[in-house]
C-alpha cells in the first residue's frame, strides 16, 4: 500500500485500551480532527487499536467523526457500564466484586447497539483505511490480530463484521461476555497488547514492506501514566486486595503501556510521539466508571493534553 505522506514517511496511529478511560483518547482525537479539518484516518497509513482503542480505530477507519464517539461515551457510558461510582467502603467493594463472580458484570448489548448505529453492517473489507486490531482466541489461548485487507497476510478477515471485531477486542474478561465470530470465541486484546504500538510496527515492517526508519508513530494512551493504587497494597494481599478498585487490571494496563512506550522510544526515537495524561489518583476513575464526574475529568485531561502540545512537533505526525 503506497504511503499517504508525500515525503514517503509511513505514519502509524496507535490507540491503547482502558475501557471507559478511552474517553480521554476520544477527546484528544476529536480535537486533532477538528484541528486538521478532515477525517483523521486520512493522515495515517496504518491505524492500530486494542480494546476501546480498537473501537476508536475502527471508527477512524470508516471516517466516523470523533466528535460523535465522544458524544457516545458521554451520553451512553452509564448505559454501557453503570451509573455506579468507584466503591468506597469495604462492603460496597465486596458487593462490586461479587457482580462478576458468576458471569460478566455487563451484557454488552447497549455497546453493540451503539456500535451498530455508528458502523452499520460494514465489514473489515469496507474500511477506508488500513487497521489492525488485537484480540485473544480464548478457545486456544492464542493471539489474534484482525486486519483489513491491506496486505496479503490479512486475507480472510475482510468479510468479518466491524461491529463483531470491535466487540471482540473490547470483551474484557469478567466485564463483558466473550464474542463468538464463526466458531471461535474472542476476548479483549488487552490481555497481551494493551498498547498495540509493537503490533503496528511489526505489521508495517513485515507485512507492508516498510523499513522502521521510514515510520513515524503517534501513540495515544488512556490517562493511566504513573498509575498508583489509591491505598497501600499489602505484601500478602489476596484476591480482594488486588481486585479492589480495579487495581490488578489498572496495574496491568499501566505497566504494559509503560514498557511498550520505552521500547518504541528506543526503536523510533524522535519519530515516536506519545500522548497521555497522568493518572488522577483521587478522581475515582476506573475502566468501568462512567459517571458524569468521570466524564468531566477525562474530558478535561484530554483538553489539557491538546493545550500542552507543541504544534510544530505535532505537525510532523499529522
């Protein structure tokens, strides 16, 4: 696939996972799209996204306005997840944990309905821009990267529904049901690639014939930079200690992203730009906390990131 950039650079956009924290990334993307005055997907040769980042990546691939996706988060977040705040006391924390003991906390029906409203019946073969979306084949405990037909290696995925792929990459265990596509059950790609930067670079290099020296990558996180548990974690903590306030999954999200960012900075150096916000420790955020207060906090963080950007530096990636 020829580069969209006349300077022959190969531009990649990589979007991390994080549940409702993805509102932060959506706000950043919406502001970038407003700034350039056209669908953002047109500025990239490859878009990668995991979990909620996969949802955003697919919306970009079909040129769904990012402002519409921000509106989806704000208006439908409590329907997709719930209106509950982060549990504060011992009893409410235990009650919250029991919601996922016998089955997923959420059905995913509202999310599927909203995705269908925005993406329709389109397949990966209908995408306007090249996309890679990590997921996990839970039947075989195997990785899977869904791809648009941008290279020979992507043959076979082009007839798969974009909505199914978005649901599969977002199917966080214990939060949403696994998603069946054909005869295979899939779960959240964040189990192995919360930040899909390396997946995207591998795709560009091995399957799209692009030398890393040509790659320029913009990577956007989910406001988990510098995540710390709100309370002290005991050395002998058990399941309750690790699962309270989403500590285990937030730790996994934060450290995976940290490792990937360090690796990509080493590989691409100044051709890599990471946008993220510091974790607001006392803001009551979580991957399934979709309250009005959470929406306001994440929106403010996204706007703050945009305000602090060096326009000349950003221009190199758009």
